[in-house]
C-alpha cells in the first residue's frame, strides 16, 4: 500500500486480565495504538457477557483469572462465537494452539504489544508477518488442515 495505512481487521478489543495494573496498562496502550477497548474484565462471566453484548474483533486474555473459571474457558467460548483470542500470559496452556491465534508471553513492553497486535491482524488476514519477540502465532485453522 502506497502512502497509506493498511486497513485493520482488528479494531475492537476485549481485555480479560485479573491483575489490575496490567489491565489498566493494556487498556491505555491499546487505546493509544488506535484500537477501541470494548471492555476490561477480570473474570469469565463478565467476559462472556461482554462478548454477547457488543461486537468484538479480538479477545486479549490472560489464562489465570479471578474466580474458578480460566482464560482457557473464555477462549473456548470466544471460538464458539468466531472471535479470535490472543493469550497474554506468563504460563501458556499446552493446548494454546487449539484455542488461540497466538500467545504473547509476559512480561512485554508497549512496543511489543503494539507489534503483536499488528502481527495478529496480519496473521488473521492471511498475510506474512514477522512476530515480535515473545509472540507465538499459531497456524490458522484453515492452514492446519
């Protein structure tokens, strides 16, 4: 694309994070990068309610959440709704590749988060991209078959 920005597929992001400072930082960084934050929640029930209430292009979810349910279960529900998930965690689940488009390993910087969101967007569009350090992208379901 000459002299213009590439049109993003991901515009609206739902943040699911149980650590208040990380949640706040993610919200600010994502908004500063030009994305709309649909909501920021710290548990499963709130995450599902937000997905049912508003359009979401990407769920950014930690694996460990407040309460008994996890980000893994959030990812399973998001998949049923056709919403891609990017795990942001220090402890990626063994089956993350089955549930998410990728995993960004904590800790990460604002620059890395921005680059990760851009890489995820390109990946979802089927474009080649070089993930930043700490981001693992998984084959899209159509590629894995």
